[in-house]
């Protein structure tokens, strides 16, 4: 299997290379790309010898070209990152945030398997992504642990249809599997589980960056602390599996052992359990329908102890409720939700916005949402840009008032 890896220097990218390193007879890296980490990328090129390497920041192209072996094609710029979507048999999109959209769309439009670790592209660009997913040969294998769990519980691939193309060029989620009554998406609850609003007034960046069970990049770790990550995952689950929002439930499960569940119409519930290790879903998405013959995350049942489940606190962690709202609105609303969240999270990480103000910014921007038809990537970029402008103003207003 020839693998093209976009976002190879991030947390998922590094773990994917570890999976590939352990199965050299199964996988071959044909393309690698990162946004700015040029030294690390050059090191990866030396080890994995891809034919193509792409760097998003054009100012680093010369440095990269000088440090890779002759014969490796060096591409630069954001368009170059998108061309990683048309390399190999499977494209692993591990780009962080909305910037991953072109990779997602290119991979599907060229009829490839997309191993999707970039939920934002599917959430924000669903009408465009679903239309691309309806292309012959195109398929999405979720790398997100929850959706990978649901995919495993659904088992037989007839449960998961392709995206549905519409006459106007947009697409929608596949029809839901007929025998599924509910998807139960588990959430660790993040570092602030159980705290009240008052206790969260002075959250520091370091506190929010400390996740109890998963080691991840900064953006998703903050999203986990606000439950926006779970909100984006609810939309992702709807788009991947076609199940209505009324039948997608989030439960807090602090141990992060049950990665999600599917309840069938006869009352049976299937769950996928493993120790939290992202290399398992990465390997699953790359090797599907086979399984890796290396055990990652196997459970020691004698030490497991207990598994707890309870309802999320939607008033303190209102990002989850906002995501349901945007998902139900559909169209361009999830793009607005996502853009506002990315702006707010960046401002929080830079110390310009309070943690409690993240959902406020998202709510304010979502309330101003103007629906637009998303037929092309350009339409999604426009919706994203408009929402970002509004979110930036909302952040500034709060900074000025503080
Ligand atoms: Mg997840």
C-alpha cells in the first residue's frame, strides 16, 4: 500500500510514521508534507525516501530542497500540500484544522482512500466533500478514534454508503444504516470535567493543554477541554455515517477505553475497547479491511478496574450544544462554527481570550451566520473567511473590554 501523508510532522503524522515503520512490507511512503517544520521533514525524507515532498511555507522551499537527496521532487505552497491528495493508494490527512480541506477534496476527487484525521475539513466543507466522496473509488476511513470505533462496530461495509451527490453539485451524508438506532460517542471530558463555570474563570493555557488520557497537538487538546472537539465529532459522525443528530448521543467516559458504541434496532449495543493509542485507528484506516498484525492498545483486564459513564454538562461546556445546533442547521453553519472556534482557540493560546469566552465567541458568530450554498472549495473558503472576520472582531471587543 502506497501512503501519502499530509501533516507528517504533527502528532498524528509522527504516530502514522511509527505504524508504517513497524510494517515495512505492508506500507510504502510515497509522499510527505508539512507546513513549516522543515528540519524534521527533511529527516523523514531521509528515512522514508518518498518520491514527493511538499512544504506549505514557500519561504522554506530552498532550505528543504538543499537538505533532501537528489531525485526527490520538492513542492512548495499551500497548493503543493493539496497535491499530496493525488499521490499513492491511500492519503492520510493529518493536517491541523481547516487548512486540511484541499487535501481531503483532492484525495476523494481522484478516487482514493482518504484516511481522515482532519475532521475540520469534513465538518466545514461537508456539501463539497460529500459530493467528492460520491466519486468512484473514493472512500473515507476515519482515523478519529471514536469514528474508527463506530466503523468497527458497524462491521460489514454495506452499512456505510458513499456520499450522495445532488443535482446542484453539492453532496450530503449517506443514508443511515437501517438497523442502527443510536450512535453513542464517548468523550473523556477533558481536563476540566466536573468543574463549574466559576471554577473555570481563570483557566491558564497550561491547564487546558494537559489532557488526562490522550497525548495530542495543542489545537485538539484545547477543543477537548471545551468539548468542541466532541461537538465537531458529532457533526463528523453524522456526515460519515448518515445518522440523524437526534440519534447521536455523547456520553462522558473518563477512562477513554470504550472509544464509541453503536446501538442496533434490536437493543444490542456493540462497543470497541482498547487503551488510548492513536496508532490503532491509524493502522486500522491504512490496512482496512485487513488488520495490522501488531497489537496496539490491547487491554489488561485484570488491571482495568472500572468503566464510568455519565451525561456531559452542556451549560458549562456549551460548545457541544453549539455544535449540535450548527450541525442541524447544516449547509455553511458548521463552517462558521469551525472558523469561529479556530480563531477563538488561537486567541486563547496566545493569551488574548479567556477560556470561558471561547464558546461566547462561537455563539456570537453562529448567531450572525448567513447561509450560503457550498458547491466548490472556493465557496467554503469564503464562508470560512467571513466567519473568521467576525470572530476576530468578537475577540478584539473582548480584549478591549478586559
Ligand atoms: Mg476523537
